[in-house]
C-alpha cells in the first residue's frame, strides 16, 4: 500500500462526490457544526495549500496568534474565504489537492515538513491528509445520505491513530502505556498494531476505530472491545488529527 497512491485514490473518491453535487447542495449544512458543505471544501483546499507552503519552506504561514485556539483560527480562515461559486471552489480544491500530492512525492529523502503539531515526514503528512479527507468526506456525504464506502485505505488512518496515542494521551494529561490494536478491515482482513505482548488491547472493526479517532463516533456507541488496564482510556482519547 503506497501512501501517495492511496492519497490520490482518496482525492479521486471525494472528487467523484463533489462532481455529483448540484449548486444548492453546497450550501447545505455539513456534519461539522456551523459549517456548510462548501465550508468543508474550503477548509480542505486551505489545508492542501498549507502542504504546498510547508513543502516550499514558507513556515510563517503556520504562525498562530498567541492564546488563540487552533479551531478558532480554522473557523476564521474558512469565514474569510466564503462566497466563491461552487465551480470555482471545486476547481480550487482539485488543483490544490493534486499540487499538494505532487509536492509530497517530490520531497527529498529525510525531509521534515512543518505541520500543525510537529514536523512530519512527507509520508506521514500524506497519511494525515488521507485521514482528514476521509473524515471530512463523511461530513459531506452523511447529511446528504450519499454513500462513501470504506476501503483498505483505512489502514493508514488506523496506523496513524495508534501511532499518535502517546501524543493524544499526553494532550489529555494522561500517562501513555502500551496498547495493542486488533482490527478487522473492511474486506475482512486482520490488521494489528502495537506490541503483541501488551496487556491492553482494543479489538473490533477498523471502520469504527477510525471513526472514534476522527470523533465521528463516540467510543461508547461503538462495538469496539477493550481489555486490560489501559485500553479503555486509550480508546477514550484516541485521535487521528492534531489537537
């Protein structure tokens, strides 16, 4: 599974959804509180453009006003760009998506790219872009009652959620501990992450694991099973995005 090829496939799947929207649909509410479907696409285009800025070394675009939360900054940026017609917004997203992918592919080995929480390798940043586009695709398609089938690309998102558990727990003021994940892929395959000897285990569908990490499904409403002293805490604070 090449992460760059899978990011391209994620773009293509979302592009197919956006191509099928009529003009009124862009103004309908998304599953993101306070955002329309157009707002979600603005955000995705803006973050694609941040990938381009990071790859070009324009690190100043990541400067934040002291004391201002990341979510507040994101909301302001989206509000600043509202008003473009759907065709122009779709074209902006598509252009930025493919340009960002090209920029990631072209990075030299060993490159670290500035991002929201910490510098990332191009492959890890591509993984976060899969996670973000997938989660926001659910925000678009869910309210419309449109299909957005799960794919094997969820493996990247599940890996990211497990890999960043120490970060998520630290951000919540909790102590990290070894946790193993035993997940069932959309095609029935088995995915495992973490130390095989870990006492704490999270088991269940990868689709639910990824949705819990994206905060699109409350952990207590999932069918995921936790065993051991630290698994329930890990699931409660699971994240596959920057705080």
